[in-house]
């Protein structure tokens, strides 16, 4: 079972009853505005939790969907994930999503940094990427803060709620991560 700790956060595996804390943000239109999923029905959220729990049994494990919780209070404030997109190429991708009450406190940056550490150290990945809507400025800033480079602008690659959307791709290589300040706690 994977659990990652940072200064203020514990990123841990999802449990059955987490859907109660996930649903308030997963059904919030403002939170899912730039996501390919949502706003969720309660069944959608329950299914997401079921899938996240099923991933815990994968051999070898490709998907790590983790709850973002506050270390002190134990409160679940969001979710994040790292998925191995190619074992052969040692490539993975990350994502994150927070309850609106917890935005702008540096939590997504803190969680994403831990995902990079886990991806490069524990999973021995060579490259980690993330995609993001060009208008999602908060997420773009998170990806910049964790040392990723903007590699491309993909035009109308997503059909989101009936609308074609562009996507930006950001990435960081293992050697860039090792040479950055990020590995130091
Ligand atoms: C994107 C998201 C995860 C960011 O989480 P967060 O915890 O608020 O992020 P952080 O506090 O670590 O950093 C946000 C940065 O973006 C900046 N920012 C926030 N809103 C911004 C805006 N509209 N324009 C420009 N910068 C913005 C903040 O100032 C901060 O940068 P700074 O530290 O240089 O001041 C959060 O807004 C969220 O959950 N959004 C909905 C889900 C989502 O879009 N997920 C990402 C999909 S790619």
C-alpha cells in the first residue's frame, strides 16, 4: 500500500468510505471545469472509489490514485494520481484535484512534488508528464513550480461536455528532477 508524506500532507490509498469526502468536490462544477470528467453523480463518485481500490491489486501496479489528506487533521481535501503510461519507456503522468475550500494554500504543489519523488525514486521513471487546459492558470502554475517544462500545445484534442478543447503538455525528465532543488526536503 502506498502512502507518501510531505510537510503538511499524507497522500494515501483510497478507502470505501472516502466517497463521502470526495463527492463534495467531484460534483462541484467549478472544480471539474477543466477536467474530462464530472460533475459527478454520487454513483460516479462511488465508481471512482471502487476503481481506485481495484487499482491497488494491479500486478505490476500502473495506477496510483491517492487521497490528499491533511496530516494533522486527517481531513481528505482532494485526490491525486500517478499512472505508468509505459513500463517499457518508464514514462508516467500525474494529475491532481482539490476541494475548493483548500485552493491557494500550496497543497497541490506539495502533493505534485511528492508524486514526482515517488515516480522517479520508487517507480524509477525516466519521464513524467502532465496535461492541462490552457485556461487552467492555477494548474499551469503548479506544473511550472514543480519544475516541468511546457512541451506542446495540442489543438482540439479533447471533447469536453460537447466542446473541443486544447490541451498543454508539460514534462520533466529524471535527470532534470535530480538536478533541481526539488529532491531536497
Ligand atoms: C489546479 C489546482 C489543483 C491548484 O491547487 P492549489 O492547491 O490551489 O495550487 P497551489 O496553491 O499549490 O498553487 C497555485 C498557483 O497558481 C496560482 N494561481 C491561482 N489561480 C490563478 C490564476 N487564475 N491565474 C494565475 N495564477 C493562478 C497561485 O497564485 C499559485 O501560484 P504561486 O504559488 O506562484 O502564487 C486547484 O485549483 C484545483 O483543484 N482545480 C480544479 C481541478 C483541476 O483543475 N486540476 C488540475 C487539472 S490539470
